[in-house]
C-alpha cells in the first residue's frame, strides 16, 4: 500500500520525474538529493512526505539536515526546529546541531544561543564547523561577550590553528570590538588564506580605515603564495568610492584586467560604482559599454553613478535605454531614478513612473514607496504624498521622515509635529534625520517649547553632538528669539561654517549687531573660509550699526576673494552704503553690478528716498518700470519704496497715481502700502482723506497704519484725531513706548500738561518703559 501511494505521489510531482523513477525500482532509494534540490516550500513538504513514507525520518540525520535547511530557506523555521528535535535522539555528533544553528541564521531567527548552550550542556563536542556558524551569529547580533567566551573555547579545544575558524574570529573582532584586535589576531594566525586577507580588507572598508585596506591590498599583491581574487577587488572598490580616489580605482582596474577578472559581471558593476563616485564619468561609461553581459545591477549602478555626478539627463537617457533593451526596471532602478526626476522637475515623468510601479506591483516595495513619497512631497503634491504614505503596509523610519519633511517643507508645521509623535506610537524611534526635519518647523512657528522638547529628545537619543542636529538647534533657538540658548548650544557643539553663519545672521538682526562682527572675526581666526552668507550677514550688521568703516573693510575682503560676484553679497554692500547715507558709493556699486535683481533696485530706490533725493528715486523707479537690461519687474516692496519717497517729498498726486497703478498691475496692497498712503496724505494735511482710507480698508489696520496717522496729527496739531489714533494703537501694541511718547509730546506742545502727565502715568501703570537714547563714539586706534 505504501509503495502504491509513493508511486502516485511521484507521478503527480514533476520534481521526481526522470532519475527518481529509476531509483524507485529498488526497495530503498536515497531521498537525499530530492530533499536538497527542492525549489519551493511546497516541494520541500512533498520531499518531507516521501522521506516519512519510506522510513528515512527521523532516523536519517543527513535527510533530516537537508530538510531542516530547506524549510529555513523557504521561511518555515518552526518545522526546522520540529525536525531537529525529532532526529536529535539519533544524532551522535555536532552535525545536526550545526545544521539547526545554520538554519536559524538563514531564517533570521535569533534564539539567544539556546541551541548552542544546550549542545555544550549535553556534552556534545563542537567541531570545526560549529564555531564559524556560532561566531557569525555573534558578529550579526554584536554579542561581544559571547564571542569572547567562544574564542576561549576555540583555544581550549585546539581549533585556534584552524584557518576557517580563524577567519570567522577575524570578522567578529573587526566588526564587534576593534580593528586593532583584528590585526593582532591576523598577525597571530599560523595559517592565512585569501579569505583571511579579504576579511580584514572588508572590515577595514566597513570601519572606514580606508588607508589600511589599500595597504593590505598592496601587501597582498607583493605576497608570494596568495594573490588578490575577485572578492578582494569587490571588497576594495567601495574604499575607492568612499575616498573618491580615481587613481586607485584605475590601478585596481588594471590589476583586475591583468588577472583576468575584467569579464566578471560583479567586478564590472563595482567598477562602475567606484568610477561614478570618484567623478570619472568617461571611465564609468567605458566600463559599462565594454561589458559583454549586463544585468539589472549594472544598469542601476550606471544610473546612480551618473546621478551622483549631477548628470541627471544622462541618467534618464540610460534609464530609457534600459527599457528599450528589454530589461524591466526593478525597485532599485525605480527608487534611484525618482530623485533624479525631482532634480529635473519632471513632474509628468514622475507620475508616469508611479503608474509603471503600480502596474509592475512595485508600489508596495518600501524603497519605491519612500522615493515616491519624497518626490510628491518635494513637488508640493501633499495629497498624493499622503496617499502613498497611507498605502505603505510596513512604514520604516525613512517613510516617517519623508512624511515629516513633506509637512515641514510645505508649511504644515503642526502636522509635522503630530507626525513625529505618531511615529513613536508605531514603534519607530526618531533619528537624526527626523530631528533636522522637524527643528526648522519649530523655528518657523516660533514656539520654543516644541523646540525644547525636540532638543531633549536629541539628547536622549545621543544626536545633540551631531553637526547637522546642533546646527538645526542653534537655528531654531535663534529664530525663536532666544539667542542665549542658541549661543549655549553653539558653545558645546562641534562647529563648522554653517554654525557660525547661523549666529552671525541672527545677531545681525538684533540691537546687539556688534556680536555678529565678533562671531565673524572668530570664524576667520578658526581658519574657516567665509562664504556669501557669512559676508552678507556681517555686512547687514554693519548697516544696522552704520559702521561704514568696518563695512568697507568687509567689502574689500569680498572683492579680494571674488565673493563680491554673489548677488546676495552685492545687495548687502548696496544696503550698507544706502543705510549709511553714502548714496554716491551705493550708486557706484549699483552701476558695477553685472546682474541686478528686484532687491537691488528696491534698495537703491529706498536709499535715495530716505536721503530726500526724491527725483533720483522716482527716476530709478520709472527706469525699472519701463524696462531694464535685467528684465526685473516691480514687486510689492518696490511700491513701498516709491510711495515712501513720494511721502517724504510731498508728491501726493504722484503717490495716488502709483497706488492706483499698483492695483492695475495685480499687486495686492498690504498694510504697509496703506501706511505709506496714510503717511503721504497726512503729511500733506489731507486728514479727512487719510481717515477715509483707514475706514475703507478691507482689513484690520495695524500699528503702522495708526502710527502714520498719529505722526501726521502731531505735525498738524490735530489732537482729537491723534487721540483716536492712539487709542487704537494702544490696543494693537500696548507695550511700544514710542507711541506713548509721541502722544505725550503732542499734548505738551499744545500746552495740555495734565493730559501729557496722564499719558506718562499710564506708561508707569502698564509697565511700559522708554528705551533710553544712546550714542557711540568710535575710538581711533593709533597704536
């Protein structure tokens, strides 16, 4: 009966056709090749059934071991353990124990060394295969103490001279303890093979000891018996890629060709990557085009290499060629090309590629999904980004980071903060990327308490000393107005140019602008090279303090270092001279600028207006409006500048004309434009028209509008209207001492001392203090 059942099973199963039909004629044939050659979980189960029917299990250790490995390979480690325990009573050596240890490693099961410990307790002597399997687990899970314990047993049992065990120990010490320990072990090995050298080279590569890896390669070439092989070359090329060493890549390439490795597809793929990251596009393409055989890894390597070298269009062309050659892009190719489409702003292609990934069933791949999420976020398609995010079954920290960045970059700061909280409820721990994404969001909304919470999280996670995180913390505290905390973070952190620039810029916008120049000087003394942001911020500080002497010095440095060619620096120099009243120098700078933007024109117009050179300001505005060689168009700030000039010059009709013209150009008036118009009308004594304009505003007037009216009332002595304006100002800005003093002085000038004293008493009751005026004298340094 059992023989007939076996025949039926064999007949239905395609995997046992051919050889097994001949074997079936004998009473007991070997099922070991059948068990070892199964191609799926279903075939493994069928082989298992045949072994049981023919009485091979649980007695045959070799059949049991083959099935244990197959079940682990196809994702069923539970059945592997059952088979192990069933066959264990028949085991007389370490073979079966080694097999289950290896099976757990294949299946990604970590049992905390339970199997190994049980083996030792039962008195089973480990063999030369036991230690490599167990030490691999120690390396994979960073079990340092267990690894050292096993090393002791290796020495005790006399396996320290075994080259296979020694190679596994080499990897363990290199990856888990220190490179020095690995070198010591390497030097003490009585026998070394090519794997020993390759292992140490790979460890040096992973641990960023790049020079050591290259020296080992050279020593290996000079060795008598052993020579580098394919694995050596593939292990060393990531070092060349990391160091961007094109010369070393070429040297290794020459050796590979000489030794006959030049036709290996894996070697060529590694060379494409190394040349690409070293910036040699010609060599990268040459290796790719010279390949006799290419696989999807080859295409992925050349596409990512071209993208790395900022040759985005070439990367797109290769991607299209890949499809034309009949190679279906895999998830790696799709996830590599999507960031390139973002760089080229090819929205349509990105959407098409999304459709392609859906058709090919790749949308659920975590790398593709994360790339799609990042693409839609950077294109500003919030709904599409959210849809991709919600469809990811198993979100990882990269997915959450992309979503946090999506919200933060598109002005949804509160949602970004909520996403950071939510990711922690899904057992995802925020990392340094999360923190650098969320801190700018805290800075933009200006809520320092949220920023402090993120700061605390960075300390708990050990990220606060990472440069990008500390720079983001400095920026957050500075933008939230707490420069003391920003400086404290700066003082305890690693510093680069960005760290200094953040504080130089922050101080330049405060009444302690001199600290900006102190930080700029410190930047130079530290040997760091100032960039356009450094110079621009320092010049802004000089402009705010009217420090024209220091400003000229910085201007000279800008010219000497060619930083003056940056538009942002030229505009800052222009702003410096206009604010210091040197319109002659400002005009020279303006005329010499090779390219001007709207900020350049606005600055020079505003400068002439502030100096009372109204005709020049109007003339420049007309030149800008009628057309200029830079094709710069007027914006909202331009009209503020020209309306302010008209106000100072008493040009009411011209001001009215420009105000109406602004609306015709579809530039929506802001509160500042209305404040300029109220000031223009008020200065001209047209108080009724100014009041009518305020009453006709389609928005709530702010302190600038009411302040313009109050200033006009003081000029013309209109106390009742001034009192009305002041009442509104005190509601909008109750703590601004200047408006109280302006109203008090109005009363005093009119001889109404009681009301003037009453305003000063009101200031005392509200705790409003008048900021004392100050002057500064710069002492000449004659020494």
